[in-house]
C-alpha cells in the first residue's frame, strides 16, 4: 500500500481525505476546457469530477427559438437579420486562450466596456482567467463596441469571439 501524504495511520483510520481546493481546481478546469468529466489519480487517491452540459445548452436553444418566432410573425425578420450582419461586419476580438471571461475587474465593479462605448487601441475589454492567471484582452484598434458576445464569468474557448468592435 503506498504511503498517504498525510500519514499512514490517520489515513487508514479516517479513510480517504479529500482536498476541497483540488476539487475546486478540477471543476474550474472542467468548465474552462468545456469538458464533461475529469479524473486524477495519485497513489490510492482518485478524484473524479463530472457534469452534464446538455441541459445548459438545450435550455438556451429553446429560449432563443421562441424569441425568434414572434419576430417573423410580426414581419420585421428582414430588418432583424441585417443588424446581426452589421455587428458581425465589425472586427471580432477573439479569445487567445481557453479560460473564464470576466467583463469586470472584480465582482460589483463597473464593466470594462459596454455596447456603444468608444474604445482606443490597447484599452482593456475583458479579462480571461486561465490557470489562476488573469489575462487582460485589449482592443486591437479604436472604435465603438458593437456587441458583447459573452456574459460575465462565462467559460470561453480558444478563438471564440468575445466583443465586436466597429
């Protein structure tokens, strides 16, 4: 039997000791990398963290579909499509890494930018946290923030559009 890090006799009588910080870190990796399951093994200790992403995505899709359905019934569907093309026609600032995106420097603080704000090249738009490091994502050029494509605290993928600047 391998020797536990916290002492053989204590581990033998108390059973496996779980490090809540490690579990939290695994959960963050799970979310940041859009995984459904992660498992680590260290000697006799094995920790498995899993989640079910399907309900999150399926709930968002039906919510968007009913919102889109009344608009075509009202007949402004043609005008609704061009604004989306206008927003996409600007320059999309994309995430350079996988992580968690934050729109604010800290909880409760004012957002770095909001739709309609004017930004200069180099202004911080969002922060992407990856492996406990906060990485500022800056505007590549000056312009107006057309659309914010993410929500605060949302996991993001590499090359995922974050903000559109026009």
